[in-house]
């Protein structure tokens, strides 16, 4: 565990400090309030986990939200049946989503490429449709699964009497609201990042990268690639389950729309935007999308009118009319456009952009340490 | 019992027709350009909104206040006259009544332009890039199209009326010499099925019996050789992309009376259509059509109350279930050629 290279250690320490100091350095951006910070960390965990599958093995899953939703449902059920403590909820969520990922992965990974994407999409849609219809006793259908006064909570009842009103999630008795909730999630993000970093550097991670660049050759070399991809799939499903559980801990409620394929698409967007295959990229992507979603959705016409007030009469009306299509309700339009531009011009995401800019400055000096990850498969 | 089965069979036809038309377009694009187009559902949706737009245009009214007539409350009466009716008289009335079929005339050029612009503008840069990136860029385009429509037409479904003469149900049982009023079927669904049949037949005839189609089929089989013969195969493939967009658009137009279109109708159909393409076999046109109708009919049977009583929820997942089984047992699909995307 301590055998990290100096660079890895620096990256990990830098990341830890950045995450823990988020309430400070996000202050000037107006994003330093617990609710948003919690979402930052939760979606970062989801994206880091997705990257273990997509970034390392190249398998593009379009059904990742299913595990996210299952994690949420499992956590809420743990709240209902066992205890309001966060730890059993998360353990339960991770185990359930892991098993779920094992089943789906075992079937889906028999195909690769676009067929894999469609299979995962089909499974996720199936889960979503079932959660809405037949599984209503478990998922509470359209209303979503919520805490109830009549919940048994056997573990809690064994130690104390039922409190009045709806309880909220705790960690060993301490409430998990506000900044406590954020630091709880942040701790898990750091752990999740650490594990992802170890996986990337390990022989197992090398194997996964080998599968991405040329699976056929890996097979010819004598490796059975199936267990490796399946392991990556399950790990990334468990990450999603953890993220779903954390979301349920910060707000004890789970709905089927978390499993819809648009939610899966969002994870893909985050990872691609930041840079698939890099460690920090997905985290940055998740933060950026959640940040701008928050900012853009809040902008309305009166803010725009003030913003464009410097323009001459008439021109400001035009500017406001055009700009209002891209903010508020239209935020997804901006997201879609940015996404298309990223895929067309910068397939490596923001991290590739950073690398290119650094490369520009480094050209005169020493040769860059990172050789471009261009892999030419030998035909 | 026979009547019940026959009725369910009929019920699956219109949805099957829509699946088949979308899957046909998807397969055309995949077979010619080798692109996995996640924006195809958005094209279906755009077509449906062409119908909405057309209807909004032709029902544009002038409001004049007629001082000679008074409403029961004593206020001057507003007289609303659709412009089309004042211009064209009776023909205008027919136009408003049959707005859905007539809007195909608007849809064809619009979708052709959108399709060709899409292919030339963005998708042509993605031929050589991995399938994952094609999926991502077309997925992004689909979001963009969807959000543009949402910002202009709003998030709610916009119902489109059926033409007056084609409402109601047809007594198909009586036509076939069975007991009357046992098998009745909405006329518009029958129209949709026939329409789908005509379009599918038209596309196949176009590919089979014209020189253009011959060249395109040759290009699908071996693009390089056709190019070496001095034929500009890229331009023909671009036109095929436009054609696929037109087919998707027309499928969307005619479906509007059955299902009021909203901005995400395309995505709802896209997921299913991909499943249809996979079941039929990637790159196989007859496979796409057959699987489209097959899955439509299967879905209709699965939503029978008798079957739902045995397997609850089967109507929600039957299509995905079939796809999973097919992909695992017969990876190249029902009609797929050996070696096409068989990984």
C-alpha cells in the first residue's frame, strides 16, 4: 500500500487536500454550500467508478444508472428495516449492487462493442420499467421509496425506543446533515479515488488497459480476459451502488427515474467531458456538470436582462432572447452542444486539453514525460 | 379464442410498423456509412414535430371583430377565420382536416435537408473513429435536437387530431366473413400499417430496381472497389442518410395521431429500435423489418391480461428479454449475415 511512486503520492495528496478544502476554494464560485458539495462528491464517486470500466477496458456501458438506483433503493430499505445508521445502509447497498452487477455483467460481457452497450441499455431499461410497474411493492413506483413512521427498524428498536417524527440518517448517533454530510461523502470520495488509483497502477489495471487496446492479442497471449472485464464491471457497479447509497443518506428517498437511461447518459457525459481513462478527469467532469447545472438552471430572464444591460436598446432584447434558450430549462441544450464539441474536437476531454496546453509550453524545454497514449493495433 | 389472438396480432401491427420504419433507417445508415446513429430517434421526433408545425401554420387564424353581431353578453363577436380557408375555400377545410397526411409534403424536404446537413456537417468526420465515439457524438446530437424542440414547443405532448373520415373503428372481422363487431380495429392504425408497408416496399424497390440503388448496394458490399470504379460513392451514401432521415420523419408524422408527440418521444422509440435492429441482425434490411413487426406483435401479445396474469410485468420487458436471449444465443441476429459485427 505504501509502495506508491512519488508522483502517485503527490497526486493523491493534492486530490485529498483539494476535496477537503472544497468549502473554502469553492467560496468565490458561490458553490460552497453543503447540499451542492455533497452532490459534487457523490457524482464524482459515480464517475470515478464508471471510469474503471469505460476508461480502462473501453467497454461503454449505457446502463450504469441501474446500479446507482439499486444502491439508493438498498440504502433506503436498510433505513426502513434495520437502522438509520449510514454504515449498514452502505454495506447493504454495495453488496446488493455488486450482486446485481455480477448478474448483468456476466450476461452482457459475452458481447463487446456496440452490442455490449445495447445489452447494458436493455438491462437498465428493464430494471427501470420493472421498478415502475411490477416491483412497486419494493420500489413504491412513481412516488419513490420513502421513510415511513410505521417502519420497523429492528436494529434501532433493539437499543432505543422509537423517536417521535421521521428520523434522519446518522453515523453512530451523530447526524449527517450539512457539512458533516459533506465530509462523510468526501471521505468516501477520497477512499474511492485511492482505490481507483491503486487499480490503475496495479497489474490488474495493466491487464484492463491491455484489453482496451487489443483484446484479441490479449487472448492470444494466453490470458482469459473474461474474469478481468467482469471484475472491472462489478467494481464499477459497486462504486455506483456506493454513490447511490450516499445520495440516499443525504436525502433518504429513492425513485425509479434515477435508473432511467438519461441518468446513465449523464455519467457517460461526465466521464467523457473530464477525460476517460484519466484518474482526475471524471471527477472534474462530474464537478463541472453539476456546478453548471446548478448555476445555469438558476439563471432566469431578469438576471440575463441585467447581464446584457450594457448593450444598446433592442440588441439587448435579442441577446436575452437567444441566451435564455441556453439557460434555465434549456441547460441541457448547452450541455448537449458542449458535449458534441468535446467529442468532435477533444475526444480525450478536458484532461487532453490540459495536456496539449502543457505540451505547447514544454516544446522548447525537455521532452514531455507523458508519451501520448497512441496505441496502433497491429492488424 | 381465435378472435382474441387475431385482434392482438392486429394490435401489434401499427407499433410494429413504427419500429420497422425506424429500424429500417438505422440499418440503412449502418449498412452504408457504418455509423451507429443514436440520433435516429431524434429524427423520428423531428418528423413528428413537422406535423405539429404544419398544423400550426395552416390553422393560423385572423381574428376580426364583427360589430354587427353580438354575443349573448352583448359584446361584439369575434370572428375567427383560418387564413387557409379564406384563401383556398373548401380545399382549405380539407387541408386542415387532413393536416397530418399533408404534412408529409413539408416533412420530406425538411428531413432531407436535416439529414444531409447532419451527415456532411458532423457524422462524416466519424467514419474512421471507434463505434463508441460515434455513439457518443450522435447521442449528443440527439440531446441537442430534443432540447431545441423542447424550447420551441414546450415539454408537454401536443395531440394531433385524426382526419375526420378516418376516425372510428373498422369492422375487420366482417370484411373477412366472420361475425360482425367481434374484431374491430381503429382505422388510423390500419392506415399506419398500410403506410409503413408502402414505405418499406418503396425503399426496397428503390434499392432493388434503380441504378442508384444498385450502386448503393454494391457500395454496401464493397465500398472501396466501387470507389475505384470512379463512382462517387460518398455522395450516394450521403443521400442514403438523407433518405433514412426522411423515412424516420415520415414514420414520426403518421404516428402523431396515435401518440401525441413530445420532445422525448424519439428517445423512447430509439432504445426499442436499437433492440429491433439487433434482433433482426445488424446491417440486414429484411431483418430490421421482420424484427420490427415481430417485436411489435410480441409486445401486443404480452400486454394481454391473460398473459399478464401468468407473468406479471412481462409487457414492460418482453422486448428487452427477447433481445438479450437473441444476442446470447444468436449474436448476429435473426437475419444477420455471417461476419457483420459479430463480436
